[in-house]
C-alpha cells in the first residue's frame, strides 16, 4: 500500500477527456464538488519521450530502483544537513526547504511541468536518465566536499574551545596565567605550574617545599581556583625540575606542562579567533549551498519520478505513449479511501494492462517477452501506475 507520508504520482492512458477525468476524480476523492478537498490534487502533464524498444525499456526499468534510491537519499541528506545547521528549528527550516523559492507542495501542485529548457524531450529515455544522474551526482559530490570542509573546521574549533573549558587540570592556561606568575631570565630557577585537587590543598601546603631539595621556600602562589582544583605556581631550581615533577605525580599533584610566552599565547588567541571565523564562514557557505542544492536535487528527483511514471506506463499499457497524470497528497486518515477510489476509477484498465505486453511487442519483442520479465513486472500492482515522492522534508 502506498505510504500516507508521500505524494503520489498517478498515471493512466489518455482517453481524450483529461479535464473531465480530473473533475470526476476530484469530485469522487472529495466526496462533493463543493466540499473543501481533504487532499491536494492536481493534473500532471506527462511528456511523450522517445521510448526505443520494449526490451531496452525493461532493461532501463531494472536499474531505476537503484537510481531512485540514490536520488531520494541525496535529497534526504541535504535536508539532514540543513536540519543540523539550523538545530532542527522548524521556523528556520521552512525558510530554507524551498524549491525555486517556494514551498515543496506549491512547486508540485501549482502547475508543475517538465523543464523543457534543461531536459528537452527530444532526448531518448536512457539519455535523459544519464543527464539526471549526472546532475544529481554533481550535487552529491559538492555536498560531500562542503560538508567535509565544514566538519573539519568545526572539529578544529571544538577542539580548541574544549581546551579552554574543563577544570584547571586540563584546560588551556592561556587566559589564566600572567607574566607576573613566572620567574623570567633566570639561569638557575624556573616556575612550575601545579594543579592541586581541593581535598589535597593541605598536603600541598605542608609538603611542596620538601618534595625534593632545592625548592624555593614559600614560593607557592595561588593563581586560580575552580570547583575541583587550585592552581599554584612554585619556583624550583632547574636541576631538580624532573625529580620535582615525579614527586608531584606520586602525591597526585598535577604538573601542567606550560612555559610562559607572550608570543605563543598571542598566537593561540589568534588561532582560536581564526578558527571561529573560518567555522562561521563555512557554516554560512554550507547553508547557502544546501539551500540551493535542495531546490535543485528535489527538482531532479521530481523529474526522475515522472520519467519512471512514463516508463512504467509504456511497459504496462503499450503504445502510443500518451498518458494522463495526477499528483495526489492524501491526508493520513484518507489514505485507504483515496486508494480505493483510485482503484474503482481505473478498474477498467485491468483488461488493457493485462494485454499491454502483447500490443507493445510490435516494438521488437516476442510473444514470450512478458513471461521472461514476469518477476520484474509483478511488483505491488494497481490497474493504474503509481509512484511516490516521500515527504523527506518532515
């Protein structure tokens, strides 16, 4: 059964009274010609493409599910990218999930037509599919490249920002320590920065001078404090530095590997600012590309669906290739009724579709051709042709 989370594309052989059929179908689906429709419905013009042989159409049809899945996935990934960039804000999403600067339903139901300028029907079906596939692959590649560039920039920024958060045992000390906390230009002395757990502060104050020889007495200076650690600067002779570090570790005092340098600290601040700027620029670029590519990709997907509708109609009903189409978006509570109405409306096509393979066999197939491809042609079956565009934007 077709999904109630999709827009249906329906096709049947043209009878010569397309307007009458549309009015009749609209009345039946709405229950009354004067009622407010419980669904969106519009006519869908299906071009008459160059078909080639029936055998070639069947071969093409075998590859369509894979191509359909790729197109649908590309559109879905673009929507996911927008959703992540906009933090799934529905109001912002509605401003970017647009096709030709209009909502998806407006694009589909307000006079959709085949884009002759880009996809002239003078092409054969196979060539048309190749053009659509090439365009969608280009969109997919661009999205992958832009998304990868943004993710790398975001990851780099996140890593830098993470260094500036956390407790004093792990965070960057660039904005914590100052020049006054360090011994500078001394041949024998150096400053060691130590993060001491709050519950070990008494031990630190009583032990640090005796952890090793040659620790400058009363040199421990509190630099900063947070909920978990106190950060101290202590002065030792350079010759005992390594021993002092080892003794600190044994007593669970965490020595921070940090050398004060105004230039290095300035570079770190500049790198963070640049990373933040790069991330914002790439975010904006990715948002714009995703918005544009959603519009393009959805249009390509819609054209593929119409082409699939045409190919299946030829395989089902044969030539001449003149078909009438409809776009239908049923509400979830009306799905079964809508499908039942369609089945009733097009029940007369059962006999024609059952013999279509024979009538189309004049294109070069044999009488046994239908049996050879029975598995392919015996998918979920209605007397009319139906394809779906899933509501990817939900």
